[in-house]
């Protein structure tokens, strides 16, 4: 499928996309979701999927998914799109049978999100693919691929996760949250576009003052700003925060703002590290972002 790994994942079309998001994990998914749904001139969004996550903001992966699903509902209401399809995703990470053996075998986690992704993919074609924008652990996407492997012929994946491919480590939340799922997607042959966190998306820093001056006074803008400010409660004045996930959306909305290079898709080790093998099928890794262009475009769309 290397012939399908173009520099722009949208390939000059108005692509059909689904967004797979752990929306309540922190505050960047909310901005990415709103940015995506305000870019209807560039993207046709078919559905939103809630991804599992597990950290201090959730009691379990399933609890994280449920909190994300509820946050999606809040945002869709603020966007005036309460009827846009949204689906609960996996309530746990991938099951792996034979863990500790040479070839542990993952099995899919059944969910409404995985079933819808399979259904959406079946309406796409080899040349006019459904694009999955994944900004959390890859559990839902991997589950759909494991359940129906042929969908890789009808979809592409834009994933924000891991770090720059030659970073000293890959200890990153989306990747290590479900290493088995990352391995499934990287091994599947699906056309894959990766936005690394450290070294690439880490340039998307902003501050409360910048957002306060650039967003509007409407309910959506004020909700996003309040989420941002709450996240920094107790920090020193002048604190900044990376809004990581908007990079994956920007690659489709303003592709000139994202530069990438082809790379043999790394193997994913048991600890999540990348093993480079030039014999593997190619993917693309983003290596540079136009930070100012991305924030200008996003804020202009959000304050409409």
C-alpha cells in the first residue's frame, strides 16, 4: 500500500472522516473535536468515537471511555450538532492471549464504535478511503481491524501518538495506553500517518492569555477556555500548555502546515519502543508543524 502514502492524507479531496478520541483525558481533545467540526468546508465528519483511557481522571479504561462519551455529548450540544452520531468505544484495552509468549495473539474488544467503523469503512473504496483521525489509544481502531481485516483496504489512519521516531524513548500516553492495539495497527498495512508528540506536536504550546484574546465570547469558546484554565489551576502565572491533538486535525484541514517524511513502519516492541526495519511497508511521520498557522486557523474557526 506504499503507493497510497501521500504527503497529504486527504489527497486533495473533501474526505470522509471519523474521530476516535479519549475526550476527557485532558483538554486537547476538546479543542481538536471542535476544530474538526468547524472545518466542514474541508472535511465531512461521519461519527465520533469515545476511546478508553486510564489515568488520574478515570477509575478504569471503561470509566475513561464513558467520561469521554459524555464530554463528546457536551461539545456536540455546544456546537449545535446534537444529532451527529457518537458511539461508545471499548470499555477495556485489547485482550491479549498468550502474553509472555513469542507471539501473543490480541483479540478485539466489541463496541458500538468498532462496529460503526467497520460499517463506515464498507461504504468507502480503495481510492476514496474513510480516514480515521485517532487521538487516543488505538483500541477501537485495532478492534475493528481484528474483527474485519479487509477494512484496511478502504481506510487510512491519522494517529497522534508516540514520539519522534528517533526519540530516546516512546513512553507516550496514547501508545503505551494500549501497546497491543498500536502493534495491530502498525502491522496491519493500513495507510498510516503519525503525528509524534515530543519533537513535533510539542510545539503547539499556548497560554490562557493567548486563548482568551483569540477566542470569542460564545458558549463553545468559553467552555474550551474554561477547560484550559481549570487544567492549569495552581500553576505559576505565565504557564503554558501543549494542545497536542489539534495537529492531527490540522494535517487534513491545512495540510501545508504539516511537513512529513516516509518511513518504514516501525515494529512495536513489548515495552512500546520502536524497532526500525527497512523491509517493512511505509507510513509517514510528521516532522514539522507551522504552529502559528495552525493556531490562527483553529481560533478563527472556533470564534465564528
